[in-house]
């Protein structure tokens, strides 16, 4: 199997999981991203073939959600930006924020920018967090910067596998260009319920696929 594989995660199902458990929506998001930190990232990190995790955290369309939910999400991402750096540094992980830089709260943007600058030379693994990200918006901005050579201005690398939790079967404006030859896995489990065993099964199943890339 190829080295330096990139894994995209459409982190879906947090709200529905919380509702089913009788919990606040904010708790669903918090539990979901604890799974990203404690299950998804470590599993990929421990597999030498995988070098990148791209997490779709907040889309350009998610601003349409209720003001309370948006505010709770921004608080969660700020908390993540304050708590994750120690682990990221210890594991030699390069951090990248993909998405617009003009609408997120200033304090959050500063934390993300500082972490990206601080870890830019790290080489063991790359974590891309997509906040205020939409693929159509990313492509539009890249074209403005690079014209016909826009691809080099994209913030997210080509993906090999995209996992969407929560049972839905669509990309929802996530990495449309980068998904050209990605394998897709639409998983019925909602993100907060995803386990290490699930991740191992997903990665094992990926190795069985015949990836011809048009050949």
C-alpha cells in the first residue's frame, strides 16, 4: 500500500447522537471531537502508511445554524485550540487551519495561526482542521490567487479515503477537488459512537479496495 496516505473525516452525527442520548447539542459536539482526538487521530498516527488527517469541523454553510449552536461550537474550537497543542507538539504533528480567515472569532483565529506557525516544521504527521471551510469557496479563493495554476493554492491535499459518520451519503461541499480519486466510506455510526475497533476495520477495508485511478 502507498505511503503518505491522507484521510478525510466528515464529522457528522453529533447532534443526532446527543438528541438520542437526551443530552444538549453542545455535549454531542464535545463528545464527537473527543473521539477525533482520542480515537481517529491516534489510530491513523499509529499506522505508518497514513500521514494526514483532514477534519471537516465547521463549514461555510454552518453559520446558518442557531446563534447558540454556533457560539457553542466556537467555544469548543477555542477550547480545542488551547488544549490540543501540548499533544500536537509531543507527537511532532504539523497543524494547518484550512478555511476562511475573516469570519471566525479573533481569539480563535490567533490561536489557530500561532499553532500553525509553531508546528510548521513538524514532520511525523499532519492534522488539517477545516473551520469556516467550503470546497467551492476554497477553489474560488485559489483561482483568484493562482488562475489556471490554482491547484497549488488549495489548502487541503488530495485525499485517499473519506469517512463520513452518521449515515448520510454525500460530501456536503468537502474537498470536492481533492476527492477526485478518494475512496468513500459512509458509516452508519454517529461520530461520538465511533470506536478504535471501527477505525481499524475501516482502514483494513480500505486496503482491500482496488484503486485504479482511471487506469
